[in-house]
C-alpha cells in the first residue's frame, strides 16, 4: 500500500547514546526557527532505523534559565532528504 512511518520516540537509554554519536559537523541549522532560539537537525541510524533528531535551545536572556539543548527524536522509514522528513514530521 505504500505506507510510511514517522514515530516520535521517548528518550529511552538507546536514544541519548545514538544522539551523542552524531558529530557536530552533521547538524544542520533550521532557518525557520524563531529568533529567540536556535534549532538544528541531524540524523543517524540506530537499532536498524533512521533516527532523526531536532535539538533546540533558547538564546538571549531566556538562555540563562534554560541553556541546555532539548532533543526531540523520531524514527522513520522514509528516504527523502532530512529537511523534508523533519519538517513534515513537525
């Protein structure tokens, strides 16, 4: 039938490990993110799945409260370019 999936994943033990293995050079900025923050996307493979990761953080005065990156991840079987898959999942 041509069905494809894109499923959000919780930060179970294997997810932070997979995220940590993504090199900084593999992260792409999201240009359409609000000016008060910063967002990047990247991908890796883990447990036989394509794992797509968006990380976000606040900038400016608000960053003093929440300076850490927050990660949002999903697995997918879609083969399209990373930016398209991430945007349509979002």
